[in-house]
C-alpha cells in the first residue's frame, strides 16, 4: 500500500524556485521517511484489507505518537483550485509565510525542527461550488496546528496573525472576513470532533482520482515510530 505520488512541479520563476528550495525542516522530504510511511501503510492494509482503515490509522498515529493539535484552521482560496497540484502549492507558500512570521525567521531555511516550532498537518477537502453557471469541486484546506509558544497560544492571536500578517503575503488566500464567508477560521482543536474530521472527505470522494491525497503529505510534519 502506497500513497500516490504528488505531481512534481518545475519552478518557472525565482520566487517559485525559492518556495521549493525553502522547505521548513522536519517536513517529510527524505526517502527514509517515505519508506517508513509505506511500510506502515502496507502493514495496516494487510491487517484490515481496507484503504479507509489505512488512512484512519495513519491519522490516529499522528495524534497519539506525533503531537496533539491545539488549533483547527479552515483556509479558503480565492482562485477556487480544482487540481491537487494547485492547492498543494498554495499551501506550501502559506505554510512558509505562517511559520516564518510565527517564529520570527527571515527564511524558512532558518526554521527549527519540531518541537522547536509548532507541528502542522494539512488536509485538503472538496466542496461543490457554482461558478459561471456550472458546478465545480474546488479544494479548501484544513490545518491541524500544534501549541503556540507562550504567551501567544490564543485563538485571537492566531486569527490576527493569519488575517493581518500572513494574508497580505499570500496572494491566493481568500481575504474576506464577513460572517459565513471568511477566508480563515480558527477554532480550538477538539479531538472528538476534529481528530477524524477529514475522513469524511476521503469516503465522500473515494471513487474519484487520488482520494488518499486528502492528506497533504508534502506539506505536513508527519512522524512514524513503528
């Protein structure tokens, strides 16, 4: 059992090249980390014979052995991305801006490994939208974020950081703040509600192409201990 490979992009501009080359430390870019993931997935699939159970157990393992999130953030994009490559790229840029702003670093290359910074795991979910008289299935993003450093670990501060400091630097982030149409919504992470929140999108679209890519492997701080 293997996660399907994400589409690789060839950067076309210096800005894009900088984004690709400036991955925060700790993100799963090594072959060893990918091998651990594949072994984990294969073992669970052998035991359960269910792709859904594989995804569920991988997510459960993160909350039990990697980190327990403090914040659940919903992120909407102003270009309504319908390809996984698009939303993955938007998320990479937002993650870099968010973490550097949060940690006071000039470059993502200067970021410490978790737990020296909050861990982050991203999922992408699709919802139907009517656009130009036709229905499309654009992605929006959910961020499960670890505890912020004291005394900044507050909902109001994270909302302020995302809307006032991060949003101006992320072109594709939806900037609206009106009730019912907010580009960013921050909530406390509640395990019973948010722990397996993103499983519903996997099952809803499991017959579509690449349903296992609900979990953003490229941009998340995943850890596997067994």
